[in-house]
C-alpha cells in the first residue's frame, strides 16, 4: 500500500514541512499578506460577509473567497493567527493531488508520469516558495486544475460529471480572483479539436457542437455562482463598489495596467530561475531533446502545450506582470517534464546531478560564509543571521553527489527534497531578519492601546490596513497627506487634539518627547508621535522618504 501511494505520501509530507516552517519562522509580510488579513479581520469584526472592507472602506480589489475561508476557520477554531496562513497553502496541496489526477487522465497507461508530475511541480523553485505564501493565485491555480480535470474527465469518460466540475471550478475561481479564471481554462478547452488526436470527443458527444455547448453551459453555471455574490454585493456596496467589481479592476489590469508594468519579454527572462533545479539539470534537457520528435504526436502533450503557451503569451502581452500570475499554468510544465523523463528512458548519474546539486551546494556555502566575509556595505543585520542552517542544504546536495541513485525517479525525488530543504533552511536563516524588519505586532498593539483609551490614530501616506489584524484594531486608521484622503496633516491634527500619528522615516528617529514608539521596517522606521507633545511643531510628521 505504501509503495503504491509513495508519491502522495511524499509530496504531502514535503508540503507539510514547508508550510509548518513558513508559518513558524516567517511573520505576515506587509503589504499584501497583512492587507488580506485586515480584510478578513474586518469581515469577522463587522459580520458583513457580502461586501469586504479594508480600514472601514469597501475593498473591491479582490472577491471574498479567501476572506470567507479565513473566517470559516476562525468560526471553527476560534480567533487565531495560524489558520489564515494555512488557507492558501491548503489549495497548494489540493493542486498537487489534482496534478496527479490530471496526469492519470492524460496518460492512463503510464502511472509513473502521474506519480512524478506533482513531485516535479513541488520541486520547481517557483512553486516551492509560493506554496507557502498567502495569495489569491494559489486558489486560482486549484480552481484552474479542477476545471481542466473536469475537461479531461468529460473528454476521456464522457457524461456530465466532468462538466459539473468545470462549472463549479469556474464559479469558485470567479469568487477567488474574478473572471481571470476564464483566461486560464478556456483556451485549452476551446482548442480541443487540435489536441484530441484520438477523436474521443466525437465518440463521446457525436459532434463538436455538443462539446462547445457544454463549455458554454459550464461558463454560465460558473457565472451564476459568481453572480450569486456579486449582485447583492453590488447592491449593498454602492455604485462605486459595483462599478469596480463588475468592470474597473479587470479592465484596469488588462488595459491600463495601473501597477506592475513590465516589458513583454519579462516572463521569458525569469522563467529559467523559476524552474530551478530542473532548468539546470542536464538529464532533463537530454530527455527533452530525445522527446522532441514525438512531442506533437500525442493528445496529452498537445493538451499541455496548448494550455501553457497561449496563456504565457497572453500574460506577456499584458503590461501588468507579477510572477504569481503564472502559478496556474505551471503544472503544464511539470506534466511535460515528467513525460520527457519517463518516456525517454534515460538514466541519471552523479555527473548528471553535478550541476543542480553543485549549484545548491555552492549557493549554500556562500550564504553560510557571508556574515564572516570582509565585505563592505553589508547591512548590519547580516552579521547576526544564523546562516549555518544553510549547511543542511549543503549536506543534502553533497549526498546527492556521492550516493549512487538507481533511477531517474530517485534523482527527481532527491532534487525535490533538495529544493524543499533549501526553502526550509532559508526560512531558518532569515527568521531573525524577517521578525526584526517585518513583524509589526508590537507597534500594532501600541496603536490598539491608544485607540482603546480614546485617541484617534492617523497614518501619513497610503495606508494598506497593515496594523488592523495584527493589533485587532476595531477602528479605522485615518490616511493623511494623500490624494485620496482629503486631509492635510495640519487640518487633521487641528481637528483631533487627542491623537497619535504614525509616519515612516528613512532615517533614525528624532530624540523628541512626542515619540512614543519606534519600529524598524525595511531599512527605515515607523515612528508613532503623540501630537499633544509636539507643541505645534507638525513638521516632524511629514518625513516620508527623507
């Protein structure tokens, strides 16, 4: 039984280790993770599960699925800080199981490809790191895989079950991150005439018209699920919120790309490092070369190519680019690499593993040595990092170099374990820095103390809800001196004599009795001023970026 299920047991164990160390040794990172926690906290605090809010205002940037799931966990386990960072990784685990299930449908006569695919996926640096991060894209990835698994079930087995999966997954994908789920799943579903070389669609449905009709029904079913939330949310949230969730965010990201604008070739430039260690494993390249001639000859490989390439090309044309946008299509690359490795019938050797294992061995040794090298201009915090933890990565890498592994499967497992070890030891090595520079619990609790005694709290600059959940704040924090706030510093302080103001300095905090708390943050300092002690000198509050 254990031998039969070695793959799910292995990737579940590695996933559990990665997530456990991430939760234990990495605080919630501003601004994204703390912002999502803040929205979930305000949903819990106000009991409004229809319209999400951030700092007392409607939050239209993301649909509510992630926030609902965080609140569901709190309802079961009570208010805690360990459940929210577990939600997105749980979808990452679901992705690994769905990857295995999809490979079983793509290559029903090659069970080893199904066993290898989730191991290869988890071993890619991009996936290994992002499987521990609280972001919406892992939810989208799981919904994408479930929808495409439904397509494969419908293609391979016929019937209606696959289309039920397809519609439900689209609906949940809309609730996770909006209509972008359609971009992830429709290209390969619509291109079925290109990848269905066996002609199974006509055998199962009689005509392509029936296939496309079911796609339309699945989309409509998913839309109904999404609209079941969006319509009442649009009614209760008001006109501005309604326009944002139905049009503004999606159109803005695609057409105007108001954030993260990068050149069209940016994804091509970064895809190599994202695929470490596979991108520098000679055996992978040898197996890919051997498989080139047969790559377009089978339905399964065509499915993967027509899944990955159109979406990669589409995202490259959209100027707004972030690495995590590619998460939902990465399983396609894992399928292809697993197919290459297994069907090429190549063996691996110490020499074949020399480049990837040697790379991580050298990288680990460099990280271990950095605090002890006479390098100039290193930040002070480098000196107290426990980089010796990276020695575990070096040991695993050396083990792969000296131990004779019997098969390419063992090499895949070894390199995935190596990548997992690297990410775990990186968390251990960086933990003091992350908690020193990013853990804002103490400052958040200080803000909570001032709010509880009746003081008003303001923040100079754009406020992302950073302190709301960490301090369990029950009142908004007012933005000052921004175009959207409508308040200047002088006006607000004059109207709120009992107040404290938080600002971010890029240099050391002043020696002034009004300074009530100083917190390190990304090379600068959050400074909390008691305005009653400023004696009219409000110039201290406007030091952003100076």
